[in-house]
C-alpha cells in the first residue's frame, strides 16, 4: 500500500510543493485536467487518438512495472510523472525507469519543477532503479534542463503513422 505524503517534502517556502508516490487509481480522476494539458503541450500523436487507459495503468502498477509520482501544493495536484520500470534485456544488471509522462502546471514550473524532477530521480534510486530515461519533445523542449541535471542525449526518436 502506498501512503500519500510519506516521502520527503521540499524545504518550507511560500511556494513549497509536496512530493510523493501515489497509486494511479487514487490520483486518476484528479489528474485528468493535467493529463489533457500535458498532451496539448507535448503530444506527438493526434489528439483524437489520445485515450489513456486506467485499466492498462493499473495492470502495469499491479505488475510492479509502473510508478506514479506527484507534486501537490496545499493538497492540490499540480504535477505528476509516470515511469515504466523494466530490467534491460541486453543489460540485466541495469534497472531502468522510462518516463511515460512529466507535467507540472505552468504556475509551478521553474525551480519547483526542477526540484520535482530531482526528487523523482532520488525516489527512483531509493526503489533500486539505476538508470532513468527521459524525453524532450519538439513541442516542449526542456533538454537544456536535462543536460544541466546530468542527463546525456542517447538517441533521437522518429515517429511515422502507418
């Protein structure tokens, strides 16, 4: 059972955010507006095909293959990040977390968002993850932040509808 608010919090300030791990089923309804806003900013595929499946997310979470991390301000959800977990089949000693999504409401970006990304990485490390894969889209390029946090560019992904 994941308990809300049990993880480390930011240093107290007037804009402090609380970060924690939550169950997808508990945050799903509250996250819908943020999920739609995220797709509007970063979605690489057509909006008419965008239809996140709670059942699929729960299936992955139950299998231990999904972690949902959240950012809240005064109890209100203002950001989230999803990670799909796997051991790399070519590198069995490496446990990886692939970012599925990362979104922080615009009014909480800047230092608060960077702190959330750092906290997510630290939390994943505490759960035994050794490598984190994140992406930056052409629609919302935040690669400069990633490189500033020590991430290195590995490859570029291309998509073609068939």
